[in-house]
C-alpha cells in the first residue's frame, strides 16, 4: 500500500514530455478497478462521465457531496494515484475553490483538474481571477504537505470550431499557461486543441507539462507524443463507448426475447 505522498510524487513524475501519461478516464469504483486490473498507472475521473453515470448533466450539476462520496469509493477500491476532475472547483471565489480542494485532498486525491470556464456563464475567468483561484488551491495543498498535481484547464479552444483556431488563440493559451504556472499549476490542459503545429508550439512555450484530449480528428497518440505532449486524456469517450456497447447488447437481448 503506497502513501498519499508517494502517490502524488508518482503522479508528478509520470508527466514526461514526449512520453505522455495516458489517462483512460473512469467514472466510478468499478471502472477504476477495471483499469487497475489491466495495468493503468493512474486513475483519472472525467466530470462528464461521473455526472452522466449518476443521471446528471455536466457543469457542476452533480452535487459536490455526491461527487465526493464517489471519489471516496474510487480511492478505497484501488491502490493507485487518483486525480479528480473538479470542473470549476464548485465555487467561484478563491476561498470556495480552496475549500473544495481541501476536501478532495482529505478524501485521498493526489491530483485535480480545475478549469477557467465560469460555470453557468459563457466567459472564461480573467487571467488575474483564475490565478487567484489557483494560488488558493495550491495553498490548500501546501497545508497537507502533499504535492498534488494541479492540472489547470483552459477552455479557450472550446469557444470556437477547430477550423477557426488561429495564432491569437495560441497566444492567449501561452499567456495563460505561463501565468497559471507562476500561480502553482503543475500542468496545463487544453481540450479542443487539435492543430498539430499549435500543439507543438504550446508544448515548446509552456513552462509546465501540456495535456491534450483525444478526439477523432486530433493527431494520433504517437504524433501527440512526438509533438511534446506530456499527458493524454480520453475524457468522456470511455463512458460513451461503454454505454454504446451496453445499448447494443441490450438491443440484441430484447430482440431475442420478443420472438420467444
């Protein structure tokens, strides 16, 4: 049985530019155990999947108390580092985000995702406001002496179609990754970014490891590694694949029963 500090140190060490950590995101204790059984090094939740598995929409519609209980069951079921997707941190203010993170650290998480999208709104937090939130989150971790991995997500590239991404989007992402790093972030997550040249440039300019999410029209895993990505996430795709398989199996079972 590894200690939480050892798990946190392992999680940090696995973010290697060009040799990325692969997170096949899970949603509950059962899916976490399945990933541990096939050799996963880290367990990472996806907020969309966790919410859907409990009958909620994404966007912090899942009550935090339920998210925390689910996290506790996941952590109790595996002996691996667990990182949780906290969306916006279940609170707008730095103090609220700090309290949320303090609770998930107490539950045993050694990594978090926290995004700069204003939950319930259309805009992103300003760099200044998001940096204040990140500093508060890092302070919560400092109180425990556990070096949690803070994966600072930006939703810049989700605000427009990939075909419309340009240098101005990349420049804004670069500004944010530098500011977030100075505020205590351990990594920078840019879902929606699919342009290989932009990914390579971001990896070159970011002072912290870059995380990209898998999508059908994004570069392959090997290409992402060659571009300098240090972490690759699958987001909601595993849950959707599982549900598609369940529906197909259910259709076959129900169609057979109808002719008996």
